[in-house]
């Protein structure tokens, strides 16, 4: 038995972060499986849904969580990363779990770990699974951290597995083309279990893998979809558990992406947990997610926080902003990681931005503000060194001095950017 023991969550996190670096990624399940098997966790009372994909994982889980909780189901959610508190990663009933539950989970992991080394994310995963095995929610919603096939959460066999979208991201670990990445993400699918894909143009390797293992594949655009209804909302068309076609009309405009709502409704059908259409629409509309089109109003100015850390997410953000024009200017606070496709992100964002406030990120892989300004200049956007700031906090101070009534402020580019902004905007105690 390991002798590691701490009384508080901050002590545990400090030890895990110092012993197992947060930015270290080791894909593979062999080491994790040894500890997971020893823990002998029982999920027999819970329905399990795993959600992977390049973009849309968080909003898919947020909508599923909202609908299920609104209709008397107990729900456990495991997501990452967190913005303000570690506890955000593990939620029960829509709320971050207590320090006590997480400390007990870390203690249980140490009792079973022996000398097996674990990464930071593997600790997170096992802690969440221990909490859910202890609390036994009706439904467990588990987010894939990176890829799918070799991601820690794939240690669990899900009843339903979802791939939201497939785009090129994390190329150092997943490959540099959609086919290879699609294969990695399809690794969460299981034999004889529903496999849902929300990408309207799925990679052939994803489809082939699902067919090879005998998964029951549901494709957006082929088996289910969400289509406009005479400019008055949306109609969902898809399949029920028995395979028969089903339609739900009168769905409202949503805060979170409608494309992901289409996937959410198909998952609800497969779980056989579909509420009445009117209440379904209300639940989907009320679902929200920190750092995704999150609006914070300060002194009459709207600050819109959206992670938008890759081209697909940046394109969606730009489309949303174009559809909601303002009287004044759009001011952008942007901070990014150096290994992202910065040029493509900027290509999508530059048409809708009037003033840039570029922020450096003092984290592993963080890009400097000056480097971001060079990227913009190369794309024909005249950005001076005065638009580059060392930190998100300093950039926001500059925004506060420049912003005028009728303007809006967008904060985007990375989870780290949004996290720093939430702290700078004093959202720590308003979660």
C-alpha cells in the first residue's frame, strides 16, 4: 500500500501536479487498467454515455445533463479542463462535488496504485469514476480527454458512445488528417452498442471501424438531423430505440450549438429517456456552459467568453457573432497555445474584429502576444506592438480603458485565456 496521504484537496492536487506534470500526456490504457481493475468499481446502477470528438463535447454533455436532471434523473458528469476550481471536473446534480468526495477517491486510488505511475489526467479519471461508483447516479456522462481509443476514460465500457465532430487538432498525438483522427476517436465505440456520430461528414475510417466491430451506428444527416422550421425554430428527425422514425417539432433557438442538440436528442431516444417535446425544448434552451458563448455584463458592456481554440470552434464563434451584430465595435482579447492552428483561427476571426488585444499565455506551449501580432500582420491585419500584452489580465485592463457604450468584448483562443479572464473579471465567487 502506498504511504501517500493528505488531509485536504489542495494538498493532494499539489502533490499530484508536482509528481505527475499536468502537461504530460501518455496515451495508453495498460498502466491505468492495473489500478482500475484493483479498485473494482461498481457501475451496475448507472447508464453510461461516453462523449468524444474534436469540438462540442462539453456542450453535448451540458445539454444531456440539463434535460436529464430536469426530468428527475440523477446525473454524474466528468469533463475537463476546469476554469476556476478542480471540482468543476466532477459534478453531481449539476454541481461540483465536495472536496471530501475527491479526497476519498484519491485515497482509494493510492490504496490500489502500488508502484504504478499515473498521469494527472489518469488520476482525474479514476477519481471521477470512484465518486460515481460511490454515489451511483442514474446516468454517467463521461468526456474523452484526448482522442478516444487510448484515452483514460476508454477504460470504461459505455452503453452509448458519441463522437461529436472530427477535425484536425492535437496532431502530435492523433495524426494530421481526419481519417486517422476519426479512427482514434471511434475507439470508444463498442460491439452491439449504439455508436452516435454528430459529424455531418464522418471520416470513412470511423464508419468502417464501427461496422467492423458490430456497433449500431447512427449518423447525423443519415439517421438523425435538426432542420429549420419556417424560421420559427427547429424540427428534429431521427430514430427511436426500436428503429422507427420519429419527429419532434417546435424546438426553440438555443444558446448552445443546435448541431450538438441534434446529437443530444438522438442519445436521449436511445436511452429511452425522452421527455415531452415542450419540456425538452425548455431544457435544451436553458442549458449553458462556462466558457462557451458565455456572456458576462459589466457596466453595461457584454463580455463574451468562448474558448474557440481551433479552426472549427473559431468558425462557429465568428458565425454567431455575425448573426448578432452590435451598434459599436467588436474588441477581441485573444490568447493561444503555440501548437494550435493559429493562422486558420485568425482567418475565421479577423473579419468580425475591429480592435485586437493580444495576450501572452505564461503556460507550457503558450504563444507570446508578439508572435500573435506577427501572425495577424502576415494576414494583412495591421496590428502594432502596442496591441500585444504580456497577460490576459493586462490586456483586459487596456480593454477597460478603451471600451465604449455599444461595444462588445470577445475573449477567446484557449481554456487558459478564458480561465484567466474569469478570474480577472472577478467571476471566482460567482460560479
